[in-house]
C-alpha cells in the first residue's frame, strides 16, 4: 500500500498532486471535514469526496466520526491513518545521535536519545552512522515496507533539495542522500541541523500561530533557522542561516570555517568551552577546575551547562558575556526581518535565564524600539528534543509538500 502511493507520487500525475495536497493539509491542520478541506484546497466538494473515499479505501485516511454541531446534519471528520506509514528522524550531535520514529499522523512511536557516536568527517563514521540507524530499525520491529522516508540532520552547509552535504561526509561526487539511501535500504533525505530544530519548534514547540520566526541555535556552533510566511527559508543552495560566520570581531581566533573574527569564535558552545579552559588555566576558579586539570579538552559542553545550573560563578559569567554578544547581533536580525517570534534554542539554551536575560537586554539596547516591540523572545520548548522531532517531521513533510 505504502509503496503504491510512493510510486504514484513519483509519477507526478494530477491525482497524485491532489492527494499530496490533502495529506499536507492534514499534516498542518489535523482532522477536518470535507467541506473545510474543499474550501482550503479550492476544489469542489464532489472532487474532494471522491479522493477522500478513495484514500480511505487505500488506508491513508481515517473517518474519525461525526463532528458535533448545533442543528442540521453532522459532518464527518477525516484525518491521517497513523498506521499507514512511518518516518524516521536522525539528529547528529558532536558525541552522540538521537533517533526517532513517528507514525503517519506524527505521533512519536520510538525515541532513543544520546546513542554514543563520534561525529567525524570520515568514511568510518559514515558507516557507523548507517549501522546505528539500521540497528534502530530492526529493534523497532515495524514492517519495514511501511518506512516511507528517513531524514538525517547534519551540521554545516547542506542542500536538502540536491541531497549534497558540503561540510561533512563530502567524499563523493554523488549526493550524500543517494549514498545513504543505498547503504540503509530506505529513502533518505538530509537537512541542516538548525533548520530541523526550527521546524520541530514550528510543528510541536512554542509556536502558536506565528508565521515569521527566527530560531537561534546556540550549540557547539551557531546558526539560525528562518521561517517566512509559514515556510522554511533555505536560500538558493540551502545555505541560509550561517549566522555564526558573520565577521564581527577583530580577533585572531581561527574559526573552523577557516576565517578569523567570526561571531561563532566568541559566541557559541565552542567559544564557551575555549574561554573557560583559558580562564581556569590562567588561575580563575570553577567547580570544574579539577576536572579540567585531569582531562583538559575532554570536558564536554553538557558538563559546563551543568556547572552553570549549579551556579558556578565563572561559568555563569562567561555565559552572560556570550549572551550579550549574541543579543547585539540578534538585534540586527530583528531590525532586518521584523519577526513575530525569536526562539533561543540549542545546548546553551539549557542554561535558561542565564543566557536569555543578557540576550533580551542587548536586544532592547541595540534594536529599534518600534521593531522589537513586535518580536517575542522565547526559550525553546522542545529543548534537546527539537532536532529529533524536527528531523522526524521533515522526513514526513518532504514527502508530501507540493
């Protein structure tokens, strides 16, 4: 059944296009009546009725019963059949991966967080990634013929349309998505990790109807996701959102992109890690001092965040300084985009008000008052699950959005 729908979509017939539009409507709006669907898609009620009945017979749509109304006939509610297909999301971190499985309706069925994995730009790391995904699929016990798509989040420059990754796993002239599809044995698409986090928040996080959003991902690196008029903005080649590589500072710190002075060199998780090591080695004290003296660079970002939340003064001071630097640059984004909502996410957002308050203060100081009044500043609701939820949701939406 699932394979038949995929083949029909690949053929690109008029009927397949309408079915894709119907599924996309239900993805974003949940259950609705035939009349409401007819108005939304600008198609006649008889046409919609024909397709709904056909998709019910094929098992993609369920009749969820009569809608309670006052007077007249009660219309039936229709929505996605959760068991008609499954989607897998993979969120790659620096030292682990998260893998999730959702059903056709978007409910999380299986979620494995913090699976040990060392993210390196090597063929061995790529093979290990495929092995971990395949093992996850086996352990779920689902019918593999119903796996419709897998989306893998990768940091750096990623073109989701062509399937190429230009920062990581760029070993072949062939698209990475194509290589992963062959190795795993199921359709695979790839996307930028920050963009996936943005989409996760948009679909299931703190977004409540806003259509113009900036998501700031402060993790080991620094990036932004942009939603304009309800749609993710990718740019011409999929490279939008490289916020961390704006040249801001007159410093001699070499960024991993190869340039100096990038915002990321002084306002990111990697900057927090470097600055903390430097200040402890110069004689300042922290509850992590002994840890650093023993293992040094092996200190993880999660440990530093834990120290912040245990009220370590040195760690708090560095996080607040990073927040001030970030807020000044986010103020510029607000002046340019005039968004309804700015979401602060990523690993450093787990420090809550320690990062949020200096960001908000700097935004008020450096953005135009008339503009920033329109922009709410919020911390991510999904927190460390934003990326994996976004990956799962992208795996589904990429199959059906027209």
